[in-house]
């Protein structure tokens, strides 16, 4: 299973550089294209390696993150200037990364004529809001047409949807992203079917230059205080440096990173924060000579977690055999865990916890 994250940004912000840093890619950083760059990277998960070392499976399967570098402005996509495939790709992602330029380079003119991180963050927020307003207004127009010939039950549903969308429209017109609204659980579920861009969790990556590394933490603190919310986080990252380090082996990259005073790779940090924004945890399975990591939302019931693996597992769910990662490592094997009574039997409504090692029993 993969997590999909779309990368957006104003022209000359370095978003393809960030894409290359996150995927070890070598995409051309020269400018906008009419095709997205797509790259896949494996989620760093030390617990998966530990389980593999213990069990010696034939196959180890980490979670993957798929990054999609959208090669056009959001505004142009929504206006239909560049066709539908790119917009469809962007609409279907789980979260967004907005790359904002802070690096200084006279050979790369800023699209707005000067550096202003706060202005550029606000500009992209407005582009996303603008795109949602256009999509929303199109749906409201279709509802108006449908209402003319609708019968009683259908009419009631259409009126209810119309009322809900008008509520969203009023908030968007106040420059309020949907992700920041207080929605009921039913409204939150309804939102997912529209694929609004401002409803997606957003990670703002402020792209700094190497000369700004000494002040990176202080700059990040100031900007994060202003622009961070529960579903919108901000970090600083030196895209050019991280892109160069991504082409080295892990040992060499770690050595260079230490020279710059960096304790964590850009990839690790972006994935960690993306998981937090998406509310994801990881559980593990060890069946069929494979050890796999699976991402699910916090609060996911066992039966739904089984469905992430295969729909048959959800349909024919009987129970789940569960042991925590820490208990499993301490025991050294499932046999020893059984002897110590540390493997629990849980039903459909059990809430899967981060680090659970799970065997699903099912019958179809």
C-alpha cells in the first residue's frame, strides 16, 4: 500500500528539486512541464528491519510513498488551460506539499520579483481556495439543474447537499481552507468524495539555501508560529543540498549531513511529518513468509485494517491475533510469545495500535 503526496509550488520555488531529494530522482529542474514527475520511495521503518532480522522472511515489504510533482500551476489546472489528467492526479492525493522559495539565487529570478515567504504562502493558499470554489460552483450548478426534475426523496438529498456546499462556499470566500473547519463526522466523510484541495493536509516546505542553514531553525520557528495549524505544518529544508545527498549512499550522506549540523535527512523528516498530518500509524503482518508494514489511520478497527490488505479478509473476518512490537521483540518468536500468553485474540471492533504485529483469521 502506498501513500500519495502531491508537490505544488509557485514557479521557480524549487519543487522539482525537493521532489528529487525525496525520491532520489533526477528529474529536470528547469521549469514547468505538462506532465507530472512521479517517484516512489520506501518509508524508513527501523522496526520492519528488526522483525526481518528475527524472522528471516523470503520477502520484506515496506510502505511506499508516491510523490507526484505537478508540473503546472494549480490555477491553470482548475481553469482547464492544461487538460484534466494533472488535475485528476492532484485531486486524488492523500496530502499536499507546498514548496515555498526562500533561497537566494540571482541566476533564477523569482516569479514575483522578490523573496517574500509569507506572501508566497498566502498566494498558494489562495490558489487552492480558488480551485475549490470553481469545483464547488460547478457542482452547485449541476444541483440546480437536477432539482428541476427531481422527485421527493432525491430532491431532499439534493437540497441537503446544496445547503452543505453553500456553507463551505461561504467559508472559502472568507479565505478559510476546508481543512481548518470544524466538521461533523458525517460532513467529514462527505467531504472526501469531492476531493477538495484545501481539505487535504498540507505540509509547507520552505526551500532555503546552504547559506541559510545556520538560521534554519529560527526561521522555521517564526514561520511555523504564524502558519502552522493541526492540519498544516511548516518546515525548512535545503532542497539543493538534500537533492545532492540523495544521490549518495546512506553512510556518505550521513557524514556530509553531520558536517552541516543536520541530524535527520529531509526524506525522513518529510515522511514523519506527513504521517503525523495524515494521522497514520503502522502495523505489521508476518504471514506467508513475508514481513510487511501497513499504514492505517489512527482509530482504525481491526476489520477495516484487514480490508486494507484484501477485501476478502474484511468480508470474512473472524478474529485478529495481536502482539505488540515490543513484546514480540522481547519474546524473539511467535512460539515463545504464545507460551507467555502475550498474543491476544481481538474482534472486529478492536482499534489497531501503532506497532501491532497482526495475524488476521478469516473465512470466505
